[in-house]
């Protein structure tokens, strides 16, 4: 009889999770592919600006420079739309110098960009926050650049930055 009660409780517990009546804490966000981009999905309960600030901090910690921030959310407010969305343009000058020496057409795909945005939610609550970047190697291949060593190094470091951002919000 004890085994039967335990099984019933276990099934009930899993059912409550399945129907969303019990929320378990989120595990570490994993980096996933979306086309040629790398993204992490962070919990909806996070503060947007806190995530943006963490991206800035990790970028600077890897000795990259933030060269521009485009606040898409502020631009959309001019049109009566509310969205949390920022594009953070970053560059590492030593990679840029190497890349331009290899092939000046690299100028078409610089700087690298992190995007941080809140995904719309179907239940009118806050949606997940997505952080990601487009793979510099894929961009270099798309331009048929002669060599892509700088792009490969950039991708490795941007992945490390993205991983640390994900780990910061475990």
C-alpha cells in the first residue's frame, strides 16, 4: 500500500508540473543555436536592465569595447509601442586590425553585436529575456572572406561572454 501511495503522489506531482501549477526553479540557461546565432533564454522574472548591465560587464571583462548601444525600445516608444530591446555593438581592436589586414571586406560585418530583448508573453506577463549574437564565422563565410582566423577567435570569446551571462542568472 505504501508503494501505491508513493506512486500516486509522484504522478500527481509530475502532473502539477506538467500543467504549470508548480514552477520548479530554472536550471542554468544553455547556449542554443537559432540559425547562425547563439542565444540563451533567461527567466522572465529578471530585470531587463540587470541583464543588459551584466552583458556590458562581461564584454568589458573580456577586454572588448562597447562601441555603441542602440535602444530599440526607446525608438519604438516614439511609435507608441513598448518593448525591451537593446543592441550592444562591441569590438576588440586587435581582432579588427588582424581581420582588416586579412581582408578589408570585413568592414561590412563589423562591429559584433549582442542583442538583449524580452520576448512577448502570451499571458500578458513578462516574457523570457533572450541574449544572443550572430556568429562572426558565419558572417565571414557569407562574405567569402579569404581567412577567418580573427572571426574564429571572436566567436570563441563571444561564446565565453554569453556563457558567463547565462551562469550569472542561474
